[in-house]
């Protein structure tokens, strides 16, 4: 397929998903809409995370920090400004924090970068808790202004669609190619004239803006928020897991994984809460072992490879149990001895 055909295919798929998402509140129950809202939240978070971290290969664990900043900004501003402005300001504040954080830590890579972003997330969470205890005398706040269910749903749907559309567009620009160049070989990209520091900070801020906007939109879902809820590290870890399971370097992998993972996680949490986390851990292990490229890498050849591997494994087991393996080794040994005699 040519680049133009791929672009048309991606846009048609996006329009199809948008139509399905718009029609859902009119035909589904409240429970299904609530689950769809969780799916859309992780579609936006994991797609934006993959846009920067999947291309540059910088493992960021700061998603929950930007989500929490957006949630707190939305909760504070929603009583003073309209809904759309609260969402936009949540995104801007998160992006501004990301610029400062990125300027401080984006010269590091690998484990050091991941640990430092997680440490800064914890620092922000505890700083807000300390500020609330010292200044307001209480931790957390009750949201007095809560929009209608459909307003929240369509806002998060719009953010998810915009994030995927942004991923489609940026991957075709010089900015997207620069991030891919950083992921392939940062020193070579720098030698070729790419301002790697600016590109990394801009990509990091873009990811933070999406997380901040989603956090501002989702904060009203809880009606009461505190630092332990909105800065929960599990939000960041789950975003990273979804992107890795789906395929962090792909466009549609995080979206597919966000839907599969959210539905599976919700089902397990309701049906078997005792083994909920163990099942998710097992899913991650299986994905890393058998799908290193993520769900987006699954093709017909993948199933054929699994089938051939299973057949070979079963043949070995059957030969061991029937003694055929031992007899074959004996025959090979006798043939080697005859050749040695002659």
C-alpha cells in the first residue's frame, strides 16, 4: 500500500470508530457507557504515551503526574470557568510542568529516566498533599459542579479521537520523523541537524497535555478527589502496560489494547477480584514472551507459527513417551559406530 492509501485507510477506520462512539450512549446501558468511558480514557493516555515514548524509546512513568495535575486543575477551575476552558487549562498546566520536568531529566535515558520520572510523580503527589494539609487543613476536595454524563463521555471521546488523529498526522511530519530518528540513534540524529533536546521536550509536553486534558475531564467522574486517587501510580503503570501489550511503536496497537485490556480488567475485577492482579500480570508475561511486537503485530503467519511450534512440541512429547526418541538416538549411535569401523 502507498502512503496515501494507508492515510485514507487510517482516516476511514477513525471515522468508523467515531461513529460507533457517538452512537453508543443512545443504545447502551449506563454500565456499558461507563466501561466505554474507561476505554476511551486509556485510548487517549496510551496513544499519547506511545506517540512520544514508542518513537523515542524514552520510558516515562510520569503519566499519573500529568493526569493528576489536570484533574486538580479541572476541579479547582470548573467552579470559575466554563467546562471547555477548564479542560484546556488543565492541559496547559500539565504541559508547562512537563516542559520544566523535561528540561531537567530528558538528558537521561533508560532506567535512570524511568526512575526519575516516577520519583518526580511521587514528589508532586506528596507536595500537593503537604500543601493541602498545611494551607487548607484537609486533604482532597468535593466537586460541586458536575456536568451531565453525556457531556463527560463526549468530551473524553473527542479527546481520544483527537489524540489518534494527532498521532496519524505527527507521524508524517518532520517532527514525527525527528522523534523516530531519536529512537533509532539519538547521536546520529543530532549529527544530521536534529535539535534533539527541543524535539524531546516538545514531544514530552504534548503527551502531558493530553494526559492533563483527560485528567480534567475525568476528575468530575469521582465527584471527590484527593492526591492518592488522581496521582495513583496504577494509572501510569496501566497506561504503559496497555501501550506495550498493544505495540508501543504502532498507531493502532495502543487503541486495540486499551479496549481489550479495559474490558478484561473490568470483567476480572467484578467476577474474580481475588486473582484480578495476578491475571493481569500473567497477561503481561504472555504478551512479552509470545507477542514482543504487541497485539498490532498479530498476523495470519503468527497463528501459523504458533500452530507449527505446538505441533513440534507435541511430536517431541509423544516420541519421548513412546520411546521413539530413545530408539532414534540408539540408531544414530549404531550408524556412527559402523562408519567408524569401516
